[in-house]
């Protein structure tokens, strides 16, 4: 793996511009919060006690450095530039430097206004230059700069390359399922709820839906909350939450950015991407808008031998986001946001075992389309350290998929039976959340909240043969959830902080069949309803063992609603599942421009009544409770800065997952053991008790170097290598295929020229084939091995222009 390492990328730096600054006298932590908003910079405190210092009022047009120096004049603290637009404030003289309060559970960060002040690092959290896992417990955070120069032109795949704790299926952009820290269930998009939650600011993006794969356009930060997040985020967050934090509307600044990139892929078609963002004050200081538009084409690289076509798997993406912010005064703010995106894949991206590395034989194209739309309104009221927030979100997502369902020839006198399977999923999601939160002078915080969720998932399916089109039983599942939740963080001493919280949820569930034949309706239950009440507690503590070493312990739970499924033309109910996790970890933080930061977290998860997808007799995926299991994980990260501007980082996760108590119809056959006796009808024999899609080991190694060539010219170089370990596609004789065990690599260089940046990036440098996912179509998988190769070596060149 070491031989595969290249040169890893830092973000383009920005020129030091002047901004109109107007900050009232008061506490330092409040002042830097406002400064970050006005200047568009991120500021961290190396010691949270510094934040209580009083600072004078400053007003005028100045650079961010000048503003910080004037704020800190005469105090026992000084500003240090981490890199362009990133600062930290450190103690000098008699104030002892202590490590940041990095709690292994979500502290107040989720409740900092994501659209009001997204560029600000919450007081008490240090920005670690180049350290992807800046909090080595529950919360990890990174910026687009840390991902690479093309980050805004990519989607979730960029996160997977950056963080080994995230993985996904690989059916194609817009129809994948995301997994965090080893909590993985299924390879298909069916009626069961996602195991990982996704947010854009305050808006929840998914419930019973695949990853919409929104482009990472115009974001200030990306947060990954690892492990069950039931207390804060509710149902469907067994593995964790990915939260995209958009850049704020700046009410006093006319600014914008445009980017264009072209790419060439070995043995594939060229690609192109472009995006543009404009920030426009309508009423200076009171009303403003921020709008982004983007589009791109990923050239195909899979050939089809049967149809004699090249590069069939082209993907087109078009989307945009519009935000309006109004501050009428007296601490009130109103934010409106609309987001839309369409992903259209011309064909699937898998290959088969019978050809070369990048081709397959199929009689039909297998296109897909994901249409996603979001509307949101957020209203806030601020009283000093107390904040009220209410948000309403509406999401509509439509996913259309096509699979080859052709049966091969049984012999010379039985030709193949060409067939297509088409599936359409319609997902609607309504969420409403109200919170009251406060940051205390002691350094603690608390919040209370309520939320309402209404999610409806419909799936319709047909099979098209040579002469006949047949409707297959569809499903409609609906979940309604009413919740109350709260949490408190309390610093018992300058070394010990404790955390406790809980969430009480009542869920109403209903499910019904669609397009069911009369004989199926009469033979089974057509509709199912039930309700359940769950309480999800959380607790944790953090203790500063030494000036630079902090430890934490955390307990958290999560659950996922059940529903109905159709198996072998019979309607069946599947139960809700739940996860209980306990974790503990240590963090070492040296601070400073050079030094070493690192940490390790050990977690144990118990997963009851796991919902997973199996293949029924007709080849259809079907949701079923497969039993209970457990997962051990060790998650470690480090960052070494031997010289100013040079950073070396490494991160890895080891996971050991087992199905410890299989359900009644699940039978595990070990390699040295044969099953004997009569098995019941519907029994599923699995070769291993490993949970699906959980790699035993994954890791990443990277290096970056940034140097200022002049005041307005900055050079950044970087390289990374990401290893994905081996896992199984699923459970059962068909889904037991192995996947993973490959290395992906990347190199990049960027030159920032003030208002312009040019960059060059290479991915899959060694042109590895790999096997990201061992599935293309579940209907043809029993007749031969399938695999999803890495995109071949790709060279991308881009230009960014800012004003």
C-alpha cells in the first residue's frame, strides 16, 4: 500500500482582502463569531477559557488579520493563521495552553445556526490543519479544501475517498446506500429505512430513500456524526449522520465564484463540470440571496459486448440551490432554501466475468434517473446566548431504475428469455423541528426540542418480456413520528465534562400493497398498521487526563421503523430494529503550526432484529429481519506536521461484525460444517455470519504541502491512497459474493493567484480495476459473477474564478 501513495492535496489559499467590520464590545467568543460571519473566515479557540475575555468595539474596513489584532490588543492571546481563511486564537504569557474540548459525542455544534454562521468553528473546537478526524469520537468534520480542489464538482464519492469510516453501495450516483462505522444492512433500495441520516443544514434529506448524492457545492463544512444518533436526530440514524453545512448568505457583500473543469479518462469518454455561485445583498445588512447552479457529465467507461457499444455508462447531473436570508432586527432571522437536482444514468456501471476488465454483455440498456427537490424555511430568534429555532422542510424524491432480467439459455434448443425489470420509487418527506438552546457562561450548553416527521414511500414494479408486460406487487409504507428530545453538557470542573440526554418518540406505521392480484390479496394481509413508542437515552463524559490528552466515554441508542414487504407473492411484516452502542477513546493534541495530533476510539454496537434484504425465488430483493448481531470497531486517526506547510495524515477503521443470533429461517454454514436434516420452507443458507457490506479493514494515508510564493500566490500539493477492505455483498447463496480489497490513489496540485486558481488532479493513478461492488442486476447475478470496477485513471484540470 505504501508504494501506492502519491502526493495529497490541500486547498487553494485565498488572498487577504479587506472587509467592512462592525463588532460591538463584549466577550471574545461572541466577537469572533460575528467577525467570522462578516469576514467569511473560520476561527477556533485553543483554550475555551480565553473566550470569556472582554474585547473593545472595532469598526471599519480592514483585513481579517487586522481585525483579530485589534480585538486581542492588550489581552493575553494572539491570532495564528492556520491557512487561508482559517485562524485560531492561542494563549500567551500567563494563560496556560490546554487542548480543545473535543467531546466524543455531538456537543453544541449541531445547534450552531447552520445557515446563519456556517463559516464559524464553534468556540472551544480547534481547527487542525489537515486532520480529517478533528474529533476522534462521535463527530468528524472536514471542509471542501481538505477534500481537494475538485470537491465541489463531486458528490458522496469524495467523502468516501476522504474518510475510511464511510462506505456505500455502488449502483451509481443517486441510487446508493450509505454506511457509517460498520452499520450496514442491504445492497438494494427497498422499503426498509436508511441506516444513515443525511442533512443539508437543518433539512433532513432521506428517510426511506437512497443517497441523493447532492454535489458538494458551496459548503462551509461537512459533519459526520458517527454511531447511533437517535437522541439528537431520531429514527433512521443507526450508523450515524452526514450533514452538509452550506455557506451563509452574506448580507453586506457582493461576491461570487465560477468553476470549470475538464477531464480525460483512460479507455473512456471525456467529462466536463461547471458551477457558479452568486451572493447578492438586496437590502444591505438586512436581506440577501445566495444562489448556485451546477452541471456536469461523467463520461462512460464500460463497454457492452452484446450490443457492440462503447462507454455506455455516462451520467449527467444538473442542479442548483437558492437561499434567501432576512434579518428584520431584534435578533430575528428568516432563511428560505430551495434545492433541486437531477441525475440521469444512461446505463449501469458494472462488468461481468466473461470479458475484459471493463465490459459486459447485456441485451438492453439499464438506465436510471434520480430527481430530488427540497424546500425549507427556518426562523430564529437570538437573545444573547439563548436561541430559538423552528424549521419546516419538504422533500420529494423520485428514483427510476431498470435491470436486465434475462434468463440464459438452458440448452441448444432453449434460447435466452430477454426481459427487463423496471422499478419506480416515489418518496415524500415532511419534517418540522423546533429547538430552544443555550450556551452557558460555565462552558456548558443545553437544548430542548420537538419534531414531527411524515414519510411516505411507494414502489411500483413491472417485468417486461418479449410479448408481455406484467405488473409485480408494489408496496406503500408510511411512517409518522412525533418526538420530544433534549440534552445537556455540563462542565463539572476544568477537566471533567458530562453529557446526558434522551429522545421519546411515538411512531405510527402503516403499509399496504400496490397492484396486487386478487388471489394474493385473499391469501395474505393486504394492509398492516401498528404503532410503537421508544425512548432513546444518551450519556457520556469527557476527562482531560493531561494538558494535551483527553479521554471520553459515550453511550447512545438508535432505532429504525419497520413496515411491510412482499416475498414470494406473500405480504409480510418486518419489525423495527435498534442499535445500542458504547464507545471510548483518547485524543492527543499538540497544537501549534507543527506537531502531532492523533487519537483512537473503540466502540461496541449491539444490533437487534436487523433489517436486511434477501433474494426471493423470483429474484426480487425482499426485506426481512435476519436476526441480531454485534459490531466491534477501532477507529484511529493521526496528523503529523513536521514542518510549516507540510502535513501527513493517516486514518483507518477495523471492524469485526457477526450475526450472533440468526432468525428462525437463517442458517449459517461454516466452511468446515455441513447442514443436515430437513430445513423448513423459506430457509436461507448463508456461508458466513459476517454482516453485509462491512469491510474488515479500511484505511487512508495522505500528505499535503502548502507554500506562499508571494502575498497573492499560493502553491498546494497533495497525494492520498485509500484502501477498501474485503466484504460480502449480502446474505444467502446469491448475495454471498465477495467485493473490495483494492487501493484507490490520487494526486493534485493547485496554484492560487488571488482571485483565480488553476489546478490539476489525477485519480486512480495506478489504473487499478478493483471491485467496488459485486452487483449490477440481482436477476442475472445467479448466472455469473458481476463486479463494479473503479473509474480508470482520470486526469482533471480546472479553473476557479472569485470576485
